[in-house]
C-alpha cells in the first residue's frame, strides 16, 4: 500500500466531510478508514470517524474507536470536540452518567480560552 501525501490526505478528508454532510455515511466511512490507516496518530481524522459512525447510528463501533484516543495528547480544540462527540455516543449507548460527565467536561473546556 502506497503512502498518501498531505495534499491527498487533505482532499480525501474534505471529500469524506462532504459525504457526511450529504448523509452518505458508507462512503465517508470508507474514506475515513483509509485515512486512518495512513495517519494512525491523527486525532482529527479519528474524531471525524467517530462522528461519522455516530451519525450512521453505529454507536458500539464509535465507542470502540473512542477508546483508541489518548485524550491527554489532544490539543484544546480537539479535546473539546472529543468530549462533545463522546457525550453523544455514550448517551445513545444508554450510558447516561458517563455521557453527563463528558458533557460537563465539554462545557468546562469550551468556556476556557
């Protein structure tokens, strides 16, 4: 498997985002999984994958991908997004207390500069 350059990664990410906006989740998931193979440490792509899985109502799978993220290594902007996405996934998995805890973290971090 050949490596993708930054321009190709950016293009595929944008295309996946457009597919998500059009509710074409299968196509977006395909692209995001390819991108994740090429950029395993890119939290932005992993968060996009979790969000897409959530929107596709694949909550268990989204939860598994959530667990692969080390939140301590995220910058402020990605950490805020992580808490928000996780709260939604956990809520739909009927893990209400955990969801509320993530939402509280989101609200706290969101208000910081």
